[in-house]
């Protein structure tokens, strides 16, 4: 299998450990955009890097930058809170690569928003037979309550997290692919922001030597995007962040973003619907709410419409929403476009709605609901990655080359029992990036999640959250599966 490393032009082994920084800088050919950083890294003693890593962990722990793993214990065996490991070596992307990726992201998210609007209105793409009607209307993420609902600017996914991977082509060059679209409640942007703050604190000299595009203005762009979804009658909209509460895995991020935007963090019990308007309980009485940045899944948003036993949402919220009296970001029903069984049709959506060829390609995907694709998947389980169409967080998947015979047979039985529940993809050799691990500096596989904001325009900060699989040889970067994060640098020149 061919290899592609972000820093080195010719890395021969993904298991190599570079014991010293000097080996890293001079014994292997470097990509041009890493050259200056590698020269700096060569001058850093390992003891200094170890001390900086310990300092970062101490600060993250003190600030409370954690996530929760349900049913798990933390390092002390006394809770669910864990630190996401932070790696000191940044992932660097040159400006020309980012510019093309950014254009591809704008194109893709624009088409996805048009698809969602179409699905809940005229359904032209279904009538044209480009996306099978039954695959949409029988999908668990399709929300009948959204049919005919008008939303501001026809935007449904205001905050989109698009997972990008790079893999070697036949020539050995690296190509970016879209691995997954996250359009419901994508998380991770707080770690992107905190990683940058940490790097600037630990290594301020690096940012005088490199022109790294800033990301600190993300909360301002987010607030601008949210306000753009407010009912048109209000020129000074009140925005809130709706959280399921402190036991949610991303609660730190909910509180962080509310604080950074200067808006209230609320739970369902803090809101009430009266006369089809949403109001927030305050010490001074009720205050009208115009926009809800919800971090609660559809099923729990409104017990009148969805789960009747939900205590996380607001009774009557969908009535207020359908009446046009409150904006919800992201809109209900966006999950129909990020379902993994819909993902293979996104390139066709781009051509249908925009009349353009996709700038960023999909990973080839087999829909196990289709007999030929199911047969191929069953015959090649040891070579493929198989995923649940509604799965997330690295759960419910099979990585064939790393699986045991028993795991493969268990997945075979699951596929035969319910093939429509799964998709399969080739096992990509994800690009690697040097990572500071206990044994020294070694390559580890990575991906990238840029955060795309859609309001009156489509915009984003340069870069995103780089996730890294810290276990040697692992392709699973999810934090819930032991992955870590890196700062992502987009070089302005």
C-alpha cells in the first residue's frame, strides 16, 4: 500500500520512530511548506518538548477542556470526563491547497443545503430519479414535520463539519477526499480554537516565523451566521445555545461557544413556548428568543412532535418554528443529507443543483442495500471498512485489515441480517503526520474537519480540527476511540 506523509516526501514506513529531532529534519526529504518548521523542530531538545506537552495537559485539565465517554471512567476511575490528547506538532497546509479545498467545501455545502430544501419542498431530485425516493422517505432521518416549512435564506445546515482525508493516488501524490458530512450537530470546533491558543502560548516564536492564517474570529462568524437565521422582523435578535446539559459529551464546547459569542447557555427547562413564540426565563421575567443554536438531537427537541418523554427539549418548539417565529440552527431534518446511505449521491447533487463537477471527490462507496454491492462487500470483508449508515464516533464499524476472523464473521452475520443498515468503502491509506509520542516522533494517521458556516454567505476560518490516530497503525481518529488532535496551520504565503 502506497504511503503519503504530510511532512516527508518519501516516508518508507508508517512504523518508523525518529528518535531525535535532528533525524527528523535532515535524514528525510521534506515538503517545501514544512521546511522552516522542521528546521525549528530540529533545535528543540526532546526534554523541552516533553515539558511543553506536560504543560499543555496541565492547562487543558485546569481549564476543563474535556469530553465525556458514556459508560466509561476517567484516568482516576471516577467519572466520565477525559482530556483529548493534544499533539505538539502541527499539521501544515499550504495556501494553494487550502484555496482549492475551501472552494470544494463551499460547493459541497451549498449543494447539500439545496438538496435538503428540495427534499422538504418540490422533491425535484427524487422526481428525476437521481436519488431513490424510498431511500429518502423511508430514512429514519427524514422528518415529515419539515415538509413545506420555509426557513431563512433556504439554509438548513448552518454549521457543517465536513471530514476530509488525504490518501495517495496511483502516482503517489496525495488527493483530498470527503469521507463524511456532519450536518446535524457537528462538534469539535472548540478544540480547534483551544489548540491554536495553546500553540501560541507554548511556542510564540513560531508564529513570528510563519504566516499562519488566524482562526480566533470563528465565534464572531458563528454569531453572524446565527443572527442571519433570525425571523426577518427582528433587527437585534436574541441568540441562545441549547444544551442537553452538563452530562453531554460535548458540554464543554456548548459552554465555551456561548461564552465566546456572549450569549446565554440554556437547557430545555429554561425555555417556554407561548402563543407560538419562544421565551427564555430570566430573573427579570420572560425574554423572547429569536435564534436557537441547538446542540440537542432532533428526537429530543420537542416532546409534542418527537419523543414524548424527552425532558431535554421544549414543548411546542416546532409550532413556533413552523410559524416562522424562531430560527433553529441547524434545522430539524438535516440528518437526511448526512446519512451515510445518502453520501454516495452528493456528487450527483452537485451536478444537479449547481451544474458543476465536484471539486472534492467522495471515497468510493458500496451501498449494501443493493445486491451487487452486498455481494462484493461480503466477498471482500477483510479488505474493506464497513460502517453503519447512522453510526458515529468510530462505533459500529469494521476495519477489515485490522479485524480478527471472528469480528469479520460477526459483521458478515450482521450484514446478512440487515444489509440496508450498512455501507462499505475501501480501506484508504490515510495520510500521516509526524506526531510526538512516548517513543519519540513517529508518523500517525490524520484527518481534517473544517467547519463551514452558511448564512447570507458561505464562509469558514482557514483550517479546521485535525484529528490524529495515536495508536500505531490505527485509522480511527475519533476521540472516543483514543484519538487526539493537532493544531492546523494554513500558511498565508
